[in-house]
């Protein structure tokens, strides 16, 4: 990201990383500070890349709530780490996104190749079916 910014003469990068992503060291504030220092050392003060991470202290649910308040068209947003034409539904960012929308009780408007909650509901329905109850009894 820093090298891409330098290549395109970009000195301010806004990155929507949030606290759920902080499980990875390259999503810590100290990492972004170090990147800035390295780019300043390599390119000089005026070309150092500054990373702005305004959501680093809040979780994905809070980011979605902020977006709802701002009228973000979530159907036009992308979270999947795998690319493709629809969200895969199983990579970490997809699971985080899908889970956060579920916690908030908001329907995520994007399509998922695999919907982790639809699959869970099928399991619940199987457990609640009369056939299963008779097996248990
Ligand atoms: Zn995915």
C-alpha cells in the first residue's frame, strides 16, 4: 500500500481498517506509524505517506452503524478478500461483515456465495423438525 501510494505521488491514505482487524499486526496503529517513518526516510519529509485510520478504535458493527447514519449504499461496498463477482461468504472479512450485519439486525444487501447464517438456520430447522424430535424421544 505504501509503495503504491509513493508510485502515484499520494501522501495521504485513508484506510477503513477497524478494531476487528487488529488481530493482524499490520493493522495496528504502530504499523501505520512505522510505514510513515519508513516512507519519510526513503523519500523525504514532503513525500512521506500518512495513513489515516479513523475506525481503528471501533468495531465493524459501529462502522456499519456510522455508515447507516451517513446513507452509505452498502450494496455498492466490497469486503471479500477473495475477489470474484459476489462475496464468498467464508473468508474472514466476509464472516466479519455478515456477522456484524446479523448482530445489528440489518439485512446485508450484497450477495454471498455461501451465507453462513442461512446454513445455520437450516441446521436449526433440522433440529426442530418433528422427525428429529421423534429420534431424540
Ligand atoms: Zn469473502
